[in-house]
């Protein structure tokens, strides 16, 4: 499965929350994420060694997987969005308990600069 492209439009210094749903392409039923883990990196550009933001499904988290419902809930804190340059890029990997990994989504990150600080 190729990664879906989803560009993120963030507001600097504001908490960002988004819920996604992973469905089986043929049946349209949700993928059971019970035995999965997730991680996501935001970098200035894909080849950069510097990770600007890292979200995982493990503490300290930022990604919450919804088990059989197939939901993936993202949350970036206001401090995380405050520190992001624009533009940037990201992707998210989902790993099943047996180690099978898929690149679920990828895209650009654009952050609108805050006027009120």
C-alpha cells in the first residue's frame, strides 16, 4: 500500500488535533489496529538528520490508536507547533506486532505564523 498524501496546515502556537481512519481498500471496513504501534517524524526536509517533532503511540505519545475502530488520533501541542519552521515534511509509520511496517501517510507541513504571541 503506498502512503496516502495528507498535507498538514498548522497554526503556530496552537494545539493541533486530527482524527484519521484506516480502512481496508476492498471492503471499506476499518483496519484493526489493536496490535499496532505508530511513530511520526517532522523534519525540515526528508534527508535532514534533525527531527523537529516526534510523535509515537508510546508515552509521551501524540498518537492514539483506536484498536478495532481503525482510528488514529494525532495531537501536537502548542509548544510543538510554535517551534515548527515552515515548510517542513512528515510521514507516519504503523508497525504491526509481528514487525510488518507500512508507511501510512506522508506530506508537507505548513505552519501559519502567529501574530498574537
